[in-house]
C-alpha cells in the first residue's frame, strides 16, 4: 500500500483554478485537500485530473496537475477532512480500495511500472 496524509485544507469558491496552468477550475464552491506526494515520489503525472485517493474510506478525485512534491484532491461535502488525516493512494480503506491495476489503467501503463515508480 501507499499512504500519505492531508497537509492542508482550503475551501474555494466557484471559478478558482487549481495547480500549474489551472488545468482544473472549480465548478462550484468546494473543499480542496493538499497531499504531500508528487511525481518525484513515483506518483504518475498522468493521473492529473484523473486519479483518485481514499480519505475516510471515500474516493476523492485528483484535481489539477500532479506537481513534483504535492497534488490536490476535491473533498466531497459528505466527509470532513483536516490536516493529519490518512490518505490512501494505493490500497484499501474502509470498504473501498484502489489497486495497482486501476492506477495503471488510468495512467496508460502496466501495474509493474506503478510499483517501480
């Protein structure tokens, strides 16, 4: 499994850009959590605006580009998130799981590459 934690949480208004080049623009007011993992840690850039993570057993979509040492996720209004909360990038949490096969499919690669970074 591959775990991290939330380091920052911010509520954004509709129309705010996220990440390099603002490749994601908030369609409505939403909560964004920052995860201190990036492509330097082996998390594929190709998951920008495509991947998901688990926080409190809930899937949270990656929003914006994966940066060298961090990325952001949208937090659904059904959960409350704060700095220090555990994040699962690969593995299980609650009744949900994210497999290497799922990540590889989103990243257009093979599962072995996910494990090798």
